């Protein structure tokens, strides 16, 4: 459509508000968002569905629009703090994208007190000359109450956090132990030394493993058993528990709290493979050869008796020292752990042959005290025990996908596509700019990425290069159409190993059972897809290849459409859970960093944008923004190919992986943002850049530069105390307009 027609047409979409008062209409057709100035946002709110007409292009080249019709008002509740100003009650939304305070009539405050966090239901929408009006629906408590950040997040993102009465009643009616009737047509594995290996803080155990040497063909190998809790035995299709589990689609993990997919009686009781009790399970029984290839496999329902609950730390210690105290305490089970370690090394060798992508990234764990305050943030270290379990689970998941494909039954695959052409082009340009000799072809293979990672692992910019490789990847989804898993280099892959906390795994169990009994599993009638489903569906539709003219369009069957809907729902709610978890972590980190305002830390640049640098602190693993206006009194150009900002006068460069010294200048709890400013200590970096740019003799350049920087430091040190205040105007103005871009940048990294 040409520009003239665009200006005449109306487009439907959902309003996405911005904390600075303006907003955007996210178009249903996937075309660029329509910018809404603040005056157009007065009559609408974040998440409203509207029709808009493009009226002009603004000075930044964005299509600017006018709302012509409000199709549907969002029913999402608004969470915020109740305030009283000059006798008027109002609620300031916690999510600043709503842009307007909500007026509360005197009789509509309920039991809420000023300053408390409340949930508001709108009774009157906003108008051009009037604020929205609402009533207090729920009082959450004081802003500093322990766990308040979680109470806000579950409502903000619409995470179901209370089970229905019918689901709880059904859970109460379940038995406390495995009954004799449950053992019919099950293989008895109670004498097999199956064990669980999990983290120290794990509360539910849905997988157990066992390994013994075995002859595979004419050579040596292993028999590897992966036993998974048989949730499908207790959660029947269409039952109240099943409906609640589908609605949640996944457990949501927060620091100090989990919102489970299943009621506790199942997740921590009947379906948890606790030690020294009988439990029902589904088993993937595999023969693995010396090269790490699965030679044969079979699935069957069984009953097991976990012989031990191991932790990763304990198993790693035993594998390192089979005569140490940990090994002595578990003497009878040490040989089995050694067999597991042997099969792991074979599976790892096969992984390397496949060329699966395996980047070493730093994962962190937030350690909180009893009141929910962060005590420290520590890196999670992955030892051989973690990797051993990971490879065993991958093998079982691959067998599950193969079994469903061979059985010609519909089901959900875990699909990870290769990079999009746009991301691939960006990555190629970056590798070329960085002088990396290895390239990635038009039809990339995971091994191409692994080769680049291996070839650059000893370079100073290794972390920077590996980060870019990781960001070029797509995000995995659940779909009935098997398109393989790019990152793991599998032709078919699914999720079988965590039915306690993931609904797709529960569906996979049901399909496997149906194939074993030579039946066909029928999906239940599913609830209406939510907003998250619609957003993801639209995003995925943009990836679909348009039909070739003249080529017949094959309409998917009703069964396939139902599985597609289930896959979209599970994928969308997986993202919802991730967003809620990140929101809580960001809140906690902001509260943590408020105690460190004005302090200086060393860090590394973790992302570069046109408006500044995101820096991750070495000691705390907390990320904050150094706005471009805080980089000094010169003009910086953003080099997208090199992913760096370069100063025109000095030639100083800030790129991924650059080390910097920063000061915590501002913390915005509501906006979940931390602002840093660069501090002195980068003299040598600037000096080298000036010398490289101008070719000035070292001694003369040193003298001139140090005289200039001495004066600059005096000015900086004089301003430091002011800048460190959370209400500092400089930081607030400097970072204005950056949030939307920051969201897109971070979104691309996931």
C-alpha cells in the first residue's frame, strides 16, 4: 500500500502506553506501530483495542496517528498505590504505561488506607477532558510488605494464582499413597536403584535416573532409564485440575516462592518422586552405544521406589572423589553414579559431533532473607552433575519426539528455528567488522555457530562475540508441526521430562500412552485464548511463508488447529511466566541498589544501543543504563555492525565486553530501572583512543590529556553527590524516551 492510501486507511490494534505520556498502536497486521502523542492518549489506556488513522509522519519518521474508534476497553485490573491529595482520592498505577491516575470516589476506597497497594476496577473510562474513575477491588497491603512484589506481578501479568474450589476438592479426594489398583499393567521397578538429582532448594522431584553397563549390538554401551512422574494417571483430561493446569500452562518461579501448575498434594506429594516411597512413573528405557547414540528405546508405565534424593553438589563431589566423605555416605549407589557419568560423557561426545550450540553463560541466583530482602546475588555454577542430568533428559525428550512422529499421532514438539534472515545479516556484518574469519552460510547449521564460538574463545572480545551469537537465535515454541530444534541440532525434539511444572509435557505423556494402547488422544475443549496468545499468534504469523500464486492452500484439519491453539497457549504463557519472574527480580534488584546509591562499582558493557550502554556490575550481577548523555561532552555514533558507540573527537569506543567504572546515580522502583553514570578511572582508555586517532606522541598526549581530565574530574566529583540522588533531574531527563527502545533491545536478547 502506498503512503497516500496509508493516510486514508484505518488500522486496528492494541494501545501500548509509554511512561512519558505518549503511546503506540501495535497493529494487528504486524506493520510498524503507529505513534500516539500524549493528547491522543488522554481518552485511551494501555491495552485498549482501537482503530487509528495515520495522519502524518513525525520528525523522527514514525507514522503518527489519531484514534478514530475505541473498539474494546481492556478489562485488566490496575494495580497502584492509593493516595489522597487535597481531599481527593486517587490511585497512581504501578505500571506507568497507563499514563493517568485513577480517581476514586469517597465511598469506593473500601478498607484501603493511604499509601497501600490496591487493585482497582474501572467504573468510568478516561475521556479527552476527564480522568478514569474506579473503585478499590482488593487491598494488597503496604509497599514494603514481604512478597509485595510477587502479589503485584501475578496481577499485573494475569498469572492465575488461586486454584478453583472444584480443583482443590478433586485434589483432596485423591489418595495419599500409591494403591494396589494403581499397579495394574505397570512394570515393577522398585528394586532398580533409581535416584533423583536436583538442586538443594528443590521441593518437587519429577525425574529419576538409573544406568548400568549393557551390550549394544556387538559393542559396549549402557542401559539408561529416565523415569518421569506419571501425572497423567491422576490428572484426567477435562477434569477441574486439568482445566486449572491448562490455564496456568506452567509453574512460575519467583525468589522464595513458586506458583505451581498443580495443587500441592500432587506437585509435592503424589507426583513427586520423593525418596523411600512408591511412586507411579512413565519410563523411557534406552540403550546407548559407546558413541553416545541411542540404539533402541521403549516407553512403558511403571512403579518405582526412589533409592536416594541427591543434590548436584553432592553428586559432583562423589564424581570428583570416590573415596571422600560424600561417597562413603552413599557407598552402595556410587557405582551407579559412575555409570551415569560414563553414559553422560558418551552423550556429550555425540552432542559435539552433532555440532549443537553450547555457550557458557552466567546464570544468577537471588538469595533473600526471611523478610524477602536480597542478601546477595550469586552466580549459579554448572558442574558435571547438572550436565549429566541435562544430557539424560535431552535423550529422553528426543526419544519422545521420535515415538510420537513414528506413531503418526498429533502432539506438541519443542521447535527452535534458526536465525531469521534479518538477524543473520546483522550477525554476519558484526563478525566481519570484528575480523572473525569464520562465516555463517545462507542456510546455517548449529555447528557453524559452535565453530565461531570455539575459534574465538581465546580472544579478548570472546564474551562479546558469544553474546552476539546468542542474540541472533530465535525463541523456542510449542507447535504440532515438527521443524526440528536448531540450537540442540535435533531433527525432532519435545518436552517429556517435567509434567509437574509444564503442561506440554503432560500432553506428551497422554499422547505416548494413547500410542501404547493403540488409541488416539483427543484434546479437551480449550478455554478462549487470552491476550498473550493473540500477541504471540500475530508475531508467529509474520514468519509464515506467503502462499505461492497458483499453489493450492491446504487448510489444516480441526485436530491440527486444536493442537496449534494449545501450542500457542503454552508458548504464550511460558513467556508470561518469564516476564512476571523478570519483573519481580527487577523490583528486588532496584530495592537492593537503592541501598547503594552514590557507590562506585566496576562492570562490563552487556548491551549497546543508540541511546547508551547497559552495564552489568561484576560484584552484584545487576544491570543498569549509562545514558549516552552521561558518556562525556562529545558526540557518539552508534555502529550497529560493531555494536559499539564511538566518540567522534577522542575516538573512544564502548562495545560489548568493555570494562567500565560506574556510579549508581538513580533507582526508579516503579519503572524497574537503575541508572549509572561513568566515573573517572577510564583515563587510560580515553588516552589510548586519542593516541590511536591522532597519532600524537605519547608523552605530549599524556600531559595534555591529564591536565584536561584533572579539571574534568574535579567537576565530576563536585556533581557526584547531586547525581546520586534518586530524584536527580539530570538522569531523569537523560533517560527519557529510552524505555521503549530498551525493551526492544532486551527482548531481542531473550
